[in-house]
C-alpha cells in the first residue's frame, strides 16, 4: 500500500542553541537509524517539523548535507507551534518529514561568482549554501554574503563569521538600527550591492528574506546587469502538507512546496510582482 | 457514440441491481431528496431516488419541482458531489500516540467503505478524473483518496435534462459519458439502456433481468443529443491560461469583489476543489492526538496566512485566485481545466455570481 506522505517520523531533539532573542537552532536526529541514513537533502530544502499534540510547521534545513550528526533547524518563535517548540529541552521527541522542495543552484554556480543576499531569518536556508560553496572553495570565483539584520543583536550565526571569512567568503553586514558598539553599515541590505565590484556576466545571486527585501535585491542585481535567470529567490507561503496536495502554497501555477521554495526569479517574476496574488 | 456493449433493463429491475451491489459488499450511494434539494446519501432501494422530481436552477437559486412523469433521473446535479466520499470533508488521517520515549502512528482503518456511486453524470466523471490527477498522479500519492477511489464502483447516468446552469458541452465534459464508468444508464420512457464499461460492470449484470438492445441504442444516443442542444450556457476557454494571466489587473476583479461575500460556497460545492488544511486535535490528556484533514477554501483569509498576515487580504485577491486557479493555472499544474462545467458554483452562490459571465466580461475587454 502507498505510504502516507502526511506521516511524521520520530526524531530526538539533541541540542538547543539560542541564536538571538526569540530565535534558536535545534539539532535533531531521526530515532530510526535507517531513516537517518536514507535522508539526503540539498541546500535550500526544508522539513516539516511536528510537535505531537500541537501541530506541524515548515522549517528550512539550516545544516549542510553531511555536516555533523543529524539536522539543524533555526526557528523563530512567532506563534502556536513555534512557541511550543521554544519550551522543549534536549531529549524531547518530535516528528520530522522531508526533505522537501527545490534547492539553491550550488552545482550550477561552479566557475561563477556568487552573491548570497540574506535578510533576517533568511540566512537560515542560505547557511547550507554558504557551507557547500566554502567546502569546495576552489570551484568558485568570488563569494559574497550580504546580510541585513534589524539590529546587531539579531544577527544569526555570529560565531561562525570568522571561519567563513577565513575560508574565502566576503561578508558585508548591515543593520536597520545600530547600537553603541556597531561599527558596520546601517541601511537596507540591497544597498550593499553598490559596494561590490561585480562582473554581472559571471555572477549568480541567491536571496532569501522578506519578500519586499528580495524584490529590492532583484532590482539591484538586474540594474547591475545580472540576468533575471541568474537570480534565485526562496519564497514563503502557508504550507499544510508540503507534498502538493493542500493547495495553500500556490503562486499562480507553482506549488511552492514542490516547485519551490527556490526559484529562478525569471520563472516567478510575472506573479511575484502582482500585489496580493 | 455508444461504443460499449449495451443491454436493456426494465426500470423495475433497478432495485435488484441496487440489492445486488449491497450483496456484493458495496455501500450504494446516490441521489435522494433531503432538505429541499437532491443530495447524495445511502440508497437501499430504488424508491429512495427522487422519482418524478426535477430541479430548476438559476444563478443563486435552486428549486425542486414535480415532473409530469415518473423519471428516476430527471434532474441535473445538486449541491453534493462525489468528492464527499472520495475526499471526505473531514477525515482523520491517522492518530499519534505518545509512548515512553517516542510516539507511534496509528493509521486509521484501511477498511474504508467500498462505494458504489449510482447516478454519476458525465461532468462528475470528469471531475473525478480531475481529482485523480491531484491525488493519484502527482509526485505524491494520497493513500486515503487512493483506497476509496480504487474500490469505487461507478454507475453513470446519461443526462436526459440539463439545468440552465450546466455548460459541460462547452467544456467537452458532457453530456454523454464515454468512459470512466463500470455501467452507464440511459433512461428511456419505459426502460434503461445499460452500457457496460468494464469487466466487473458486465459481471454485475449476470443474473439480472436484462435483454439485448436493438433500436434502444439509437434512442439512448438521442437522449444526450437532445440534452446537448438544450444547453444554453457556454464558457469560451480559448487562450486559457493566458487570458487570465494577462488580465490580473483587470477592473472586473474589483467589480466582482463588490458582489462576492467570500462565503466559500463555490469551493465547497465544486467537485474538483481540493484545498484542505491539516489540524492537530489532541485528546484531553494530551497523550493521543489526531491529524485531521478538512476542506479549506481560497476564500478563507487564513488559507494564505504567513508572518505579517494573509497574502490575499481582500476579496478581490481571493476571487481572482479562485478563478485563475480553476480556469488557468490548473491547466499548467495538471494538464486539464479545473472546471468541468457542472454549474454548481453558479447555482449555490448566494449572490448568483456566474464564472462564465466573469470570464466573458474579462474577455470582452481584454487588458482593460
Ligand atoms: C519553505 C518554508 C521554510 C521556512 N523556514 C523557516 C525557518 O527556517 N525558520 C522559521 O522560524 N520559520 C520558517 N518558516 C516559517 C514557519 O513555517 C512559520 O513561522 C510557522 O509555520 C509559524 O507557525 P506557528 O504555529 O508558530 O504560528 P501560527 O500561530 O500559525 O502563526 C503565527 C504567525 O506566523 C504566521 N504563519 C503561520 N504559518 C506560516 C507559514 N507556513 N509560513 C509563514 N508564516 C506563517 C502567521 O501568519 C502569524 O503571523 C518557513 C516557512 C516555509 C513555507
Ligand atoms: S468551477 Fe463551478 S462549474 Fe466548474 S466544476 Fe467547479 S463548481 Fe462546476
Ligand atoms: S463567488 Fe459566490 S459562492 Fe463563491 S465565495 Fe463569492 S459569494 Fe460565495
């Protein structure tokens, strides 16, 4: 009989690392070793994370394939399910199913320059792409990460920045509101584009963040001569099933859970620009 | 054309056919009168059918009327569609039970009813085929739908009457059913012509009182030809999906938004709409919970909820989503239109919004 695609599989919570106020990274591992062994994801994909008795939410996989044991998810506590996750301690059992969706074009980017543009929590799904690009650093040209956070204390993965820069990533961070200690840029993240010496013909842009921020990023990139087919966005919509059956995540002809969340901008441009579509 | 083998069955034999289905383990469901409409429910005997009744349907209105004959199937489709059996409005997918150091998943009973659908019209056969594409032929198969679907026995009825709201002819989905059934009945004044569409359909007839058909086959063909000629409503689907994609800013969306109540009726009665939510329903002790799937609607603002609110916060956006999905993006997603021309959404819209008129208005002033 056909297996049930709505069915979660037990996973143990191994670690909870606070990131910023209201955000933490959860390390999880499938209870069944066979399921863990069979799980292969690509950067940019997501899982459905299930808390028995509470509900299920779509969460990006924040760890790179093969990075340590288990899977990491960086979660913002915003509502019913995510708030309930907040109170879990290591050892708790929750459910996972996945991986779902499309991935960042990490392979296609070989030989090219890559600009990763993240806003807020949008760095979570880009983190595995950062790790994958740096793992094969010699395969790529210049690698930039432009990252915008509301304030310095909202930056994710701060402890990793030095390693990433040593491995060959050029990191530019900007905040909306600086505090007394902040020495970096202030302003919205798409403006950081203006600081880059881009060769648009060899550049790929991968962006994830609030939709307004991604739209501004796309504009900056295209204004600088990057082809619309070389700009990738990761979109977010309500998702109930993640397997193309519930209908919640549609954007025109696309089911974001299966055809997305990562799209070449060119593919979704005509619908993304339509207000409330 | 009648292209399957056909026999003739006396009308009085229909009761035996129903009894035969029950005896073979089927739960027979079909049209019956309830609450002022013709709805689907379990049928034990043929006289539970709305014999001698018909319906008068107009945008926003449905009325039952007496016929001047004793026809068994002299009406069009009502508010129910077969999706209520194949894709139930509320269904527990499975339950989750906490154990000492994990949780266990208990699949609901796989012993779902073996339904026999009696009286499936051509539009609804097409609607079932449309939902098959969603639930069975995509990258992920829904086993809950699959179980119900693969066991269902389908007895079609060739339409002898069309409602004013019907437009299957222009959608190429009727009125004659040509495939997708086990048996198909055409009601003649004195008897049924029974077309056999499958081996198990033929097997069911063994032992029933039927005889070879002669001139009745041509008479049966004329029944649907006449119905087709009666049909007045049409939907021009040429240049879909482009027509709607290119008119996402059309002024007509504001116009219809001023009339639409966002009540969800159209999506509930539509035989192809498949959107649903999945909710967690825990027991009081918190040890067990059910994952419950329920019909949802693009007219509910919560359907598109994300951080920061609904991505379709107003009725204009929601009606536009319904119509562009039904008639345009469905084609990209599934290779067919999401509309089979059954007219239910027209009849059951409390304010009589008619999608054929909305499309005609957009077409009439393309890119307005
Ligand atoms: C592909 C994908 C990847 C995601 N990755 C992450 C991630 O890595 N980390 C993370 O913290 N969140 C991520 N999200 C968002 C996450 O799914 C929602 O925050 C979560 O569903 C909210 O559920 P809740 O029960 O806690 O909140 P609710 O009580 O349901 O709602 C609280 C708030 O969250 C909004 N919301 C509800 N459902 C969603 C949804 N599916 N998407 C967005 N907002 C929603 C509501 O509108 C409301 O503002 C992702 C979403 C998608 C579709
Ligand atoms: S959109 Fe209306 S006419 Fe078309 S199949 Fe659905 S209910 Fe029937
Ligand atoms: S079109 Fe009619 S039936 Fe559909 S939501 Fe609007 S008012 Fe309700």
